[in-house]
C-alpha cells in the first residue's frame, strides 16, 4: 500500500477539503486527487462523498480512517528505529547475564527518559563488534579489547573489571572454602565449554591458564547455562569460572557456591567501544555515566597483557 496515499487520505479527512490537504502536504490539489483516486482503486471502495459543502468521509472511509492512522504511526516508528539521532541508543552486549548488562540496567534506571535498545550481535568476535560501531549499526559495544590500537574515530576505555569467582557444587572438594588463590585451583579441572577459537572469552581464558598453570577445559559443546549449573550441582570434580557481576539463578536444592579468587583476583576487562564522532544525542550521557560510576576492584588483580592499556 502506498503510504503517501494513506497520508494524503488522513490529511483530507482531517482538513475536510482537498485544497487544505494540498496546502498541508505541500503538493497540488490535482496531486491530492490522484493519490486518493489511486487509493480508492486499490481498496475497491469510495473513501469520500464529494458535495458542494466539501468532502466528507464515506462509511468505508470512516471504517478505514483509524487503520490508516495506525499504518502511519507504525511507519513512523519503523523509520525512527533506524534513523541516527532519532532512534533509541543502541548498545551491544556479548552476554545479557554478564556485568555490562547490569551496567546498562543501572544507566536506564538513572536516565529513564533515554530510549535504550540493548542488542546482542550475531557475530561474537571483537572485530565484528568494532566494525558495527564503525559503520553506525550500533552506537557502542562492551568488549574485551584484544589489541592495543583501534583505528580512529573508534575509541575505547576500560569501564568494568569484573572479578572472577569459582562456581562449584556442594560435593566439590573446594566447596567449603571462603576464598581461593589461583594456585589453589591447579589440581582441579575448570570447565568452560563452548569457547569459540579466537573469541575474546577464549583468548582471556587461554592466557589465564598459561599465567597460573590452570587446567581450563574449553572443549566440547555448550548446552546452555541451565545444563551447566545442573551438572555442577551433581558433580564431585567439576568447577567453572563466573564473573562477580554475572547473574545466574538456580534451584535452592542445587546448593551451588560462589567462591572469591584472591591474591591475585583475575578480572575480566570489559571496555566500552564507540565512535568519537557519533552524533547520537544520548551517547555522551551514557559515556559520562560509565566514567562516573566505574569503581575498580580492591586488592591485587590480574588481567591479560593485551588489556593493560586500551584507551586511545
């Protein structure tokens, strides 16, 4: 259906005359007549009854009018959803359970007037996310930046250092510990299934394993968080890493334990990546919120060498 013809129909219905609609739309009265005639042919009905007193809606026109207004409303929303400067601020997160998602929720609570669109890109690698920022598909992304330099105008700075914890079931040998050092973990298998080769998560855990001689098993398929939690709850030897800011929920009967890791604490370095020349009016407020609410973890921490400096 020709939306301009629908818009013209609504303008005539509101103004009561073709001339008034033409003035409002900035077109000729002849163009208005042609659009209405084409719409009537498409629908197979007369939308207006013409008389010396002006133009009045027919019965079919009265039936069509509320739907025509809805068509225009939906069309305007569709355009707004993709038009820079008018659409919602679009932020990508790698995982909706992890700490960046919680940071976005906090931003939304403190800035309820800003429209926010939280997305998860189908391509999980850093390069794809950076490319999406560069071409304007998204306004910003939370990622661990695995290379020192980004090509301007794309910029980044670290905003969340998420401390790692060990997650185990009640029958695991470490279940009663109140804290653990990386050295304490060496005799045990740490299960992190489904890590894609080359992904930022895998690069992080590969370096963590090398740094502390840990047995981190990243092979095999991932059947989802719920399956992982169920296996941990009933295992005597499986353990996994979780971020302190990662939100998992499980049945009380699982009795899973989150144990802090200290001396040093491995932290996952989430950076925010954005275009410095992005014109979206809400982006500056979002970046300011992150900078003003960032609190580094206390105590001795560890990050991969590639995360030591990412600002540009």
